[in-house]
C-alpha cells in the first residue's frame, strides 16, 4: 500500500517561500560582471510565496517577496527547497495589486 499524500498547510503568520534561483553571477547596470563569489554586504534575495498561514495579511500565494536568507529555516519537500519564515521578517512584496508602492517594477 503506497504512503498517503499530505497537503502542507502553513500555520499562524508563517510564509513558505521558494527561492528564485539566480545564475550565480550578476551584471551591474553598466554591464560589469559580478562573480557569485563576490560578497560586499549582506544581500537580500527574492523568492516566490508558495504557502501562507491564516494570519498572514500582506502577501498572497504567487507574490514575489524580498527577504534576508540568513538565519531562516529551510525545508525540502519533494526535492525542492523552501524557506519558512514569519511575515514580519519580509522586507518587500512585488505584486500586481498595489495601493501604494515605490514606482519600481521587477
């Protein structure tokens, strides 16, 4: 008999995020290649929201969020890695539905 499948439901104010993988090296706006090994300061990264708890108010599944990857909990589900964190630890949300924003777009 095969194992039953369980659906993951996030609790309280928790958010499950899949990290948007980058190619490692980046390019500056002037075209200079920055290698993946270059570390200047703590860097925030973008991820996509895959699950939210019932007390999350500012993000929805499918939104892209900006967060610091250090000191977060990581979990692997079906071969994919996800980050689990509190909503208050998010720094920004990139979404199509906005009431007030920065005027910048991804």
